[in-house]
C-alpha cells in the first residue's frame, strides 16, 4: 500500500511537471500554428532535421534558411488573419464589427424617434435613406468639379431633347436630386472600402495574372497579329465579357447599372420605369463608359498631375449647390407645408399619409407647440394660466421627450434637459420659456423634418395623387 501511494505521488509530480513544461513551451500555441500553417511547419521541420543531420554542409543550408525566412516574413506581413504580428501596420484588417457597420455614420436611426431598432415606424422611414448627403462634406473645389461634370451630362444628354418639349425645370430638378443621391451613396460606399485589402487581395492577383498572359502573348506576336489581339486570345474563356466588343461592354454596363439601382437609388425611385431608363442611359453612356475609357488609357497614368501644393479649400455640403432648384415657375407637382395646411382636403390626406407612416405625432407636436406659444407670449399671465401652461409643458415632455414614450421624437440632449427642468420644476417657472430657445429649436427641428422628409414623400405618394384633381385649376 505504501509503495502504491509513493508511486501515485510520483506520478502526480510527473503530471505537474509535464503540465508546467507544456505551459512553458506553449504547446497549445505551437499546435495552433501548425494547424494554421501546416506546409510551412513541414518545411521548417524538414529543414531543421536536414541541418542537424548534414551539419557539415551548414554553409549550403544557410541559403535555404534565408530563403525560407524571407518567404515566411513576406507571407505573414501581408496576411490579414495570422497568429504572427503584422509588420505592415497600414494593412491591419478591420474588426468584424467595424466591417459590418452601416452605410451611413448615424446607422439605421429612425428619422422620428432616433432609435437604431425602431419597431413603431416603418422600417424604410430612415432619414439617412432619403438624404444620404447628410453630414457628407467635401472640399469646395472637388464639389465644384463634380457638379460641373454632372451639369455637362445634363447639357449634352438631357437638355438637347428636353428643351424641345418644355422649359419647365421641375423634371430636371428631380433628376438633379436623383444624381446627387446616386453620387452620395457611391461616395459613402467608397469610404467603406478597405483599400489595402482590395489591393493585396484582388488587384495584385489580377495584375500578376495579366503580366503572365502578356508575357506569353509577347512570345507569340507576329506581323499578322498584334500584341493586344494575341493577349486577348490567351485569356480564352477567362476573358471578361465586357472586353469582347464595344457593344458587349455597353450591354454589360447597362445591366450592372440596373443591378445597382436598389442600392444607390432613392426608395421607390425604381417604380418609375421612365426615370429608371433615363438614369440608366445617362449613367451608362455618359458617366461609366467614358470613365472606364479614361482609366484604361495608359496616358492617364503617365500624365497624372503632381500633388497640389496649395492649401485645401473649405469643406462644403456635397453637391448642395448643384441640387438647388432652377425652376422659377410654381408647379402643381410640388407642395410646401404651408400650402398643405391651408387646404383642409390636403391636410386631411397629409394626416392620413402620416398615420400610414406612423408619424402623425410629428405634426401633432407642431400644432401643440404653436398653440402653447400663442398662450405663453401673453405679457401678463394669471396664476391659473401658469398652472395650465405648466401642465401643457409636462404633457409635451412626457409625450415627446421621454425615452420610453411611443411618440418620442429625437431632439438634442440640451433641448430635452431644458424642457425637463421646466416640466419638473415649480409651475411659476413656465414663464422662463418666453425667453428660452429650447421649444423654438425643437419646433424648428420638427418643422424641418416635415418639410424636408415627409412633404416630399407625400408628394410622391398615392394619397397625393388622389388629391391632385382638387388642386388643379
């Protein structure tokens, strides 16, 4: 029994020693490295064994060791996911959480309540989905250049036939807004691209394949077949469909543009077939095709301008000046909020539209604040009037400012804080709102939301089309 106990204690000691040795040698890490890089580990073990056995030829084996070290260093420096530290800091891959971030900086925040996962309002009712240029600023010179290019597109491909039909600029203004939307979404998506990963993962592979095919074609060039023709033949079945002919390239760009529409066009814009066809032809024939020709021209790279030494220009909202309305005549196809509120039939249909969108409380907030302002501006308020106004402030705060309220509207924190101080304070403090700006700024925010988001949506809705006969004289 004693011998068994001694033997058991020795075995336990051996296990503890082996466990500590395993931790010291980091066996788990070595095993994981071998699993991730099996070929490299096999070559490494083979080289190590050869060095031990053939140690008298160490001066020859050093050549292979240096070559192996260079290959491993180059591979690990370009690999985005590896156990070995990445020596190229600029190529460090982004976290998965960052890669999955939304297209717009503010995310999918609801235009009304500001919540990221709003279940009350319609899922498509996102302010960023209707105005992707929000918060997007570029240098004024860049903005001017892009605006001039888009204006030339309209002058060359739209105005020559459009001016024969009418001089009304409403349709062209809508086209400008659509082009601004299109360009803004493209800029947003370009900003999301991981440039180092695109270069190391796709461009380098494509460039190496092209160089290999060009080298093979160079050996087969003769007097009857130029290098370009031979290179295209070398591609065989791998030749891109757009390179077969000019017609195939145009058809490919048309199909590609149509596939991009759900991602870069305003919501419901593709429902209008004529607008979709017009945008497709304009973007394909006058933007994408000339751009690809320009980028494929070797002289483009050879004559690239040197970096500018002058200071950068000021930042301006993206294509805001370009999208300004040129139409000088009133149109029945467009309404402002004032016109809607002046006509009872339009106001009724507008409120029906807001109910469908789950946003009728936005208009109710405006009406409540207007009624409150008419009362609070009285120079002499009685005690009962102050109590009544204080109750209205409390109702506004509870209904539109509390986080848990279903009718919450997204305001700046300082606006909510000032309204809360008045609502939770003594009732005589309500007179402070005569000089405070919190309610005024909240009203301006909601009014801007109604005018810039919901009114254009209403003008393109079925409710608006049903009310059109009542406003056409």
